[in-house]
């Protein structure tokens, strides 16, 4: 990544989505890359932000590496199954995605497109009349919401794990978890950078949405996987998207 990032111009990327090695196992592919957050900071626009997947342990143990960044929010990915490294602990069925932005930027100026879901449950809200010493006298009122109405996207997102299904990659992220993050943080036609591309799911998701994407992957085996998926999967996703469009 150190060699490849030099080819990306300063402040040319709208969004970074990174799924770095967590460094929690002795497996060869699970080795942390020291200094990567600072290394890629210069390519992100001041209006951009960065999503980083990780575990609580990884974020705590690498906190010093995020100098130059500010934390905006954290999202929890709830998986249908997970990893039980040790039998004397809870089975972990979640991962985090933390959003960062540059510390020389203002959050108010960072691009964001709040996401909504049409799964609100019907409920009745009754408000009692208030005396004048509150914020102003008001009468009784009743409000009933509709079933399936919109509500702001919640910070816990459920998506089935993919693992190695169809990709051969041990930590492949499903499009269902990547799509809301990219839609929120990158405009249509904007540019996404994934410095740990793995099997290329970020690239496929970006193409589905209508964003450009730069992918870095150090393992030649997965470079071939990425090329095959972009050539074969992405057109199918685009066709499905066109069919769903009104």
C-alpha cells in the first residue's frame, strides 16, 4: 500500500472504506499494517470521511495510529453467525464500523446523506395538555404513525456474513453492510478508496451505487478474484438495479 498510495493525488478521494487486518490471530494474513491511517489521510478531501471496520480490541490497541483523525460515529454490524475464539467468552456476532474525518475539517462541512428505512412500526403517540409555565400552553393531541413508514437508519445493521462464499476470502464483507455506509458518506459519482480491497466487495458496491472506486490489494491471488468479480458480478447487479428502478 505504501507504494500504491503515492499514485493518488492529494485530496482527490470523497470517501475511504477500510477493512484492515485486525491483528487478533496468528494467521499470516491477519497482520496489522503500522501507520496506514496517517499514510492515506492526505488523499481524502476535507469534505470526505473514512469508514474503518474493526473490533473494539483493534481500535483500542491502535488508537495512537489515528492521530490526525476525529471520530464521527460508530456503527455495529450484527452478523447471523460469528466467531468463538475462546469458549469462556460470549460468542462474538458483531463487528464495528467507525467513521472518521480529518481533524483539520469541520463536521458541518463533511458530506453526509442520512439514510432511512421503511420499517417503522405503527404506534400511537398521545400528548397531554400542558400548562402555560411549560414551553407554552398546548392542548391534547393524538398522532398515529403508519406501518412501514420511514425512520432514520439505526446504528445497528444486520447483514448475513459471507465468509468465503463465492470469494475465497476469509473476511469478505457483504454488500448489504457496505451499501448503506457508502451511500451515506459518498455522493453519486464520487470516488471511493479501499486500501485493503480483499475480494473487491467495495468496488462492486460502489459500481452498484454509481460511484467510482480505487482498490488496493497486496495479495495477487485476490487481485485475480477482484478482476473476475468486477467483470462478472457487477454487470448483474447493475442490471438488477435497472429492473427495480421505476
